C-alpha cells in the first residue's frame, strides 16, 4: 500500500469559498437575469440529470415561475464533493433541493427589499469583486503549459527530504498560555528542564495553563527550519515552534521513514509545479497592473504604507486561482 499523503500534498482549489460566492451571487443575480434554458449539461452532471436532460429546455424545476436548470445543478456539482455512498442521481437531487430553498429565500428577500440594505449591498459587491478577480486570475494562466517530465524529475531529485527521504515525525505538542514578556524565560527553563514531565510540573507550580496532545507531521507539512531541526534531532528533543500567541513546543517522540517513489510522487509534483507556475504568473500580472494603474493611499493607510516603506517591509498581495496553503 502506498503511503498516504498529508493535506499539504493534496492541494485543491478553495471549493468552500468559491461555492459560497457562487451561492451569494446566484441569489442576488438570478432574479435580475432570466435563466438560460438551453445551456448544455456538462459530463460531470449528465447522469444525475439524465431525465431532465431529455427536455429541450433543460429545466429541472420551477419555483414561483423562476426556472432552475440542469446547467445550474451541474455548476454546483462541480464545486461540491459528492458525499460518501451517494449516487450521482442522488447528488443531483440533493443539489436541486438546495437550489429550491435558495430560490425561495431569494424571492422572499427581494420582496422585503433586503437587497437595498447597506450591509447586503456591501456583501454583494465584495462577492462580485472576488468572483471577478478569480475569473481574471484563471484567464491569465490558461495558456500555461504543464511542466515537462524532465522538470518534474529534477524537482524530485532536488528535494529528497520531501520524497526519497521523506519522514513522518511523531510529536507531543505542548501549548502554554504565557505572557509575551515572560516567553523568553520559559524557553530558558525548557533548556534546563528538557523532560516533558518535569517541564509541565514546573508550569503547574507557576499556575500556567497548558495543553498537550499527540501530533503527527510529515516532511512536507514542516517549514524548512522545522524539518532541519527535527531531522537532525533525537527522540526526546524539544523544539520551540514559532507562534504568535503563547508558547508552543514540540517533543520528538519518534520518527519513521515513509519515502515516496518517483511513480507515487510524479502526480503530486506535477500539481505542485502547476500551482507554482500559476502563482508566479498571477504575481507578475498583478505587479504590472499596479505599475500601470493609479493606486492612491489615503489618510492613515497612506501613513502606514510610508512607515512600511521606510522599514523595508513589502506589501503582499495574494490573488491566485485555486490557491491553497502548502504548510501549516
């Protein structure tokens, strides 16, 4: 059996966010534009809506004369994972019921003129801005070519810690609620008391709150610094993990080798390189847009930008298709 991959290697588009955005826009805009009755069903949903697909109009239901189409069902099916043990037909029916509930809620909201409330207007504008930004990002990367097998193999060979020498670390994860100004002292105590039991006894005597739990981390789930520390350490070693709040310490309990062969790693690497290519293209295009566009910072935001520029900090803009975090 091949080793299971951690979520960091099973990266996928931000389905939940996209689905939510599509739902918001569908509720707001479907009343403003007539339903498309001739849109073809895509392959992913043809089986689920085979009976409806035989009808020329592709209409799956009518809600107070508002049509819900096979095309709309298929659009949602592309975004929602099919539930375990659920047939495609059942998935299509489930989605249709969701769309019916949405349509009824939308119609009632419009009758109450809720779309005119400032908060709703802001949410709709934000949703439209997000959808259009994602559409632009998808557009600018659509001509990218996949990495060649030679490029993929080179990546495999250049990152042995992630593949040929991949490891899974068994850790004890300790979180301590400690004031920021007292954090350094407890790191020093850790150096003097590296044993987990003795360290937690010291925390209890100082009446500090803490929690400990077992944790598994594969190589790809670690930062480069964390991977180096754990790989070079021995069982029983403690590693302080950067945390914005309190103190976090990992105790190394065990480690096992769990390599990925080239055949197992190849689809992972292909997807990873594709994501990197897309992210780089979007960053380049955004940089060009910022150069060409007229961006004016006002008030406190202008002062804040000047302070960041003076300290050498850079603004970070993230807008990439199917983005996902690669590390915790």
